[in-house]
């Protein structure tokens, strides 16, 4: 069994950010990153479907300590390269143990034991940078008669090297993935049919836009609160701006009930105007041998059906957590500042914003973790655990993946505001570590 000071699990944006701030604040600290994939990047290593790109602007999605140099929206492969370059530039890559999945974490005698198939580590602290998604199982809606369908079905999360050239393609889903994928495949596909229950809110971004991290932070947050405060007015404003919307084509939910998708240089809006692209706003009844039958009786013939149907939320990478031999059910805990859980000592975890760049939260959480470790070091403390306090958890956003996963999240939250970066920025940086919600030993 190897002993280190800190174990980081996951080598995506959160893992890289955490490692950067740990190194900066504790140059002598011995840490290890354990990653189940064969390369770093997390989401940006796994997501390789055509058109994959960021929805956030890269001024805020890039690291503040290594600003992004490309255009305002990052393409998936470029983001992956940027993450690899960042990890190499700051000497982080050499700390990563690849192809190793953590199966369980056990807290006993004031230390963690991290268990993988071949090796285990002990450490004082564990930082979970495992993302918010079940990597091994995406959301795959089931319709009757799937075995009859003679075409191919693929989920965007498990994209291989699917051939869509000269094929009739159906895409199920209306979110960010469907919106970015459609323009990326439309030239080569024979036809593309988008099947969606409701259209999504989509905004256009100009790829040539130049801005700054500071401006984009305030603009994004202002836009979010403005659209929530004046829901009807904002809806009207968007409908008036884009000819894509008319009285028959309006999302069934309010702007920002779900994360809006982004079209780049009008690529999505131009694609749906092509003759070979059609959009069906209908539920699906069942599979046929040649495609899908919609609730209105129409059959959509396809050679390839793409599930752009999103993810299954998962916290802490599906790892079994034991505290003094008792298995923890996260649904019985309180989520302290969206970075720790009641009853689980010395374990930190990252999650992102619903309305702002994920990276921005990873940075402030990493800094708060470092401040907590400094505080514990100064006072000679061995453990720190949040109390079970706070208010009942509410869905942060009306997105389906959140609604269907509420029983996997903590049932209480304390000082966690995942819609307000500015509030958290101030609170994380300038409030006391011993804020009354933590018990130290
Ligand atoms: C297509 C797409 C576009 C997106 N665009 C944006 C955007 O524009 N803006 C935004 O803010 N967010 C966006 N997101 C959300 C995105 O997931 C986050 O921005 C961010 O990449 C998450 O980083 P992370 O490091 O926290 O987690 P991840 O990138 O999910 O990385 C987690 C890592 O942990 C590893 N891991 C998990 N469990 C274990 C285990 N048990 N043992 C070992 N390793 C484990 C995984 O293999 C993975 O490498 C997007 C997501 C997708 C899918």
C-alpha cells in the first residue's frame, strides 16, 4: 500500500485545476491523480461525436492560470489538446496513473484508503474530480420493438467511428448535442431528421467575437438573472430576434429552465432550412424495421439513429464510500458548499455551475480546498467534516437529467449556490474556513 498526502480522482478539468492549485500552495505535497481512462481530458477525451464543442465562451471556460488563445467557442479536439498542454506545462501529467478505476474509498483511523483493482493508496485527503455524469451508461430511452430496427443506433456518449455518409440519419433530442451535431453531419448525410418533443432555446454566437474574461463573466451572469426576472419579456425578445421561432415553434419551457444551446455563425439555423433536414416535434411511439414511428403516426425512415438524449447524472464517479465501515448513501447527506458531504471527513468533490463555466467553479473550489488544508495544517487538525444542516435540496434546473436523478443527490444543501458565481466567488475567497458548519478534530 502506497502512502501519499492527497489522492485526486479524475484527470479532467477539475483534476487539472485541483493539481495546479495544490502544487502552487503546497510545493512539497505528495499527490497522485487516478484516472480510469487512458488519457486525460475527461469529458473532452470521451466526447468525440461530430461537431462537439463548448457552449460556454472560452474566456471563462479556459483556466485563468493558462488563458485560452483560440476563438470564443472551442472545438472538442482543441479543448482536449489545450487540457493536455496545460497538464504538461505545469508538470501535472507525470502525477497521473492512467487506466485505473477507483472502486471504493474507506475512511478509518483518520485516513482514507483508495482501492483500485491492482493497487491501493492511503492518504489524508481525497478530492473527487469525477464529473457529474455516469461514464459507463448514458441516458438511452427505450421504445418498444428496438430489436426489429434494421439500422444502427448509437449514443453520442459512446460515439465510435460511425459512418453517416450518404445515410438517412435520425437524431433524437433537442439539446446542445443535437444543435452542434446537425450542421456537422448535414453535408455528408443523405437526409437528417431531428426528432424532439419541444424545440430548445438556442442563441447564436459570432465566432469572431472578441471579449475578455471579466466582461464575459458579468455579461453571462447578468443575462441569466435578467432572463429569470423578466421571463415573458425575455422569451418575446428571443422569439423576435430569431426567425427560427414562430407561434408553432416555441420551446415548451422558459428560457434558462434548461441550459440554452448555441448555434455558431448561424450554422444550426442554416442547416434546418436545408431541404434535406426536417424537424419533427412529436413523441416517439415505437421502432419499426426501417425507423421510428411517431405518436402522430408518421414513420421516420433512417439507416442510422443517433441518441442525443443526454446523460445520467452521477456524483463521486460511482465509487462506494465507507466511513468507519458504514456504507454512505449520498442521498442521506447534506451538500456543503457543493464541495463536501456531511458525515464524510476529508473528502472534497467538484461540481459545476448550471449557468456559467464549469472551470470557474473548479478554480474557486480548489482555492477553498487549499485554504482548508492550510487551516488544518496550522491548527494541527486531522479531520474536517460538514454537519448535516441546510435546506431541502431543490432541482437546480428543470433539465431532465437533474429531475430524474434527485434521489442520487444529497437531500440537503448548505451554502451552495450553483447559479451565482459572483456570490460564491466572494463567499469562497473571503469567509472563514471554520464557518460553523464544519466539525474539526
Ligand atoms: C458535449 C459536452 C459539452 C459541454 N460543454 C460545456 C460548456 O461549454 N461549459 C461548461 O461549463 N460545461 C460544459 N460541459 C460539462 C463538462 O462536463 C464540464 O465542463 C467539465 O468538462 C467537467 O470536468 P470534470 O473534470 O469535472 O469532469 P469530467 O470531464 O467528467 O472528468 C471526470 C474524470 O474522472 C474520471 N473518473 C470518473 N470516475 C472515476 C473512477 N471511479 N476512477 C477513476 N477515474 C474516474 C473519468 O474517467 C474522467 O476522466 C459539457 C459537457 C459535454 C458532455
